[in-house]
C-alpha cells in the first residue's frame, strides 16, 4: 500500500474502466474521488454500486456529467437523471436484486465463479440466465462481479492501510475492497499503526493498494 494524492489516484483510472463505488444513497461514498473523476472527465465508465443516489450526491454527479456508459445497481436511487438517460438510450442500466448484487460482489472477491439464487425465478430477471436444479429446488446461476478499481470510503485507516468503517457507511465498501484489481481508499481519519486494534480491522491492509493522502 502507498499513499497518493487525490488527482494522481484518479489519473490511474482510464476511460472505459469498470469501477465499484461504495455507498448507499451517498452514505459511505468517497465523494472526493467522485469529484475528481468529474474534474478529470473520465468517461465511458461502468459503475457497479448499490444505486445512483441523487443529483449532486455521490454517483449522481457522474450521471449528471454523463460520464457513465453502464451501471449495475440494485435501484437507481432518487435520481431522475438516471431514468432520463436510461429511457433515452444514453445509459445502460442493469438492475439486480440487492442481496444478489452483494453476493455476486462477494463471490468475485472470494474467487468464485458465481452464485446460485432462487431470487428472480419466473420473472423478467430470469431472461438469458441459466437455471439449475439442486436437491429438487431451482436456482438461477448469477456470475460473480469484479472491477478494475474499487473506490472505497473508510472512517479510519492506519498507515499500513487497515480500515474501519462507521456504522451504516460500511455498506458495500468491505465487499468491494475484495473484488477489484486495484483498491483506492479515501479515509476520514488516518492514524498510526496500532490505533486500530487487530480485532477491529474490517478490511485488512493487504487488499488496499492506494490511500489518499490528507491535505
């Protein structure tokens, strides 16, 4: 793990990259990284996230700037701009049940090929998917999700990159930190090694590639 300036971290992300972005309606989203993506006009991005928040909040800023080609989300949030771009054919929106989305990300992080779930059987969510029967029960095969970069928000990071999250701001962040080739973390507080007790580490340092420097 190494510390890096905000603008240098975002400069690593090419146009067309696949990003996982932590957060739930903007809570637990690394806003400085989102703002810098907009400033550098990183375009044609695919974002895997819980939602697209709202205009001016979290991923909603990327929607407004029209930097996204595709989103894989459980819902679009409270964002009419996402709906407008989707209906206009400007943005591909893949809607995934929230539990299925979380487990597909977890599977990607743990090196699994996918998951089996009964959610969506007999609905439009089944279209184009393989159905398997296990012990007499039908399941859909849902492929694992991985990304080129995970943009993660933490409450505390130590100088090695061990992370802690605060309450519900934890949400998808620890799952996404396991499921990307490069993990970039923006932390509210950076503390000396030892301040975060081993039993309190929520994401271990070895999976963190870059920590945004303060100041």
